[in-house]
């Protein structure tokens, strides 16, 4: 019971490869996105390329915290408490999006935030 309480209040430990995958996406452009999973919720980082109104090619990295409304309360708590530990390791994220419905993280939402 004590271990379950600690996980609920402090979140999960982040494995080293989580940061490595992010750095491969950010610097080497090996990946376009990375999805992190503990349970039925997810975190994702996404390298979004776009063209500005001034016709300049840009790239912004988004952190998406996906916690569907139908998820169990325990999963939502675990994700909420684990988010900051992961975010601290992902240096270079430009925007953060919290979503409980697919429409909250659609392409139009991402594009609107980037510009």
C-alpha cells in the first residue's frame, strides 16, 4: 500500500531511453513523434513542421498529455503526477496541449498554437 501511495503522489520514474528517444527526435530527426505509455492514457511529443504567413519554414515541438474522459481515475492520477518528471527531461518543448477528446489535439489545434 505504501508503494502505491508513493506512485500516486510522486509519479512513475522515467527511464533513460525516454529522454534518448526525445533527443533523437529533436536533434537527429530520427522520429517525427514519440509516444510514452504507462496505462490507457498517453504522453506524446510531436515535431510539427509548418510554414508561417511570412513563408518561413519552422518547426515546433509539442508535448501532448492525452487522458481520455473514459479513463480510470487511478490512471488519470498516475499520469497527472508523472507528467512533471517526464517534462523536466524533455528540454526544448515549445508548447503543451492537455487533451481529453481527440478534437482537443487535432491538426487544426496544433497548427493554431504553432502560429
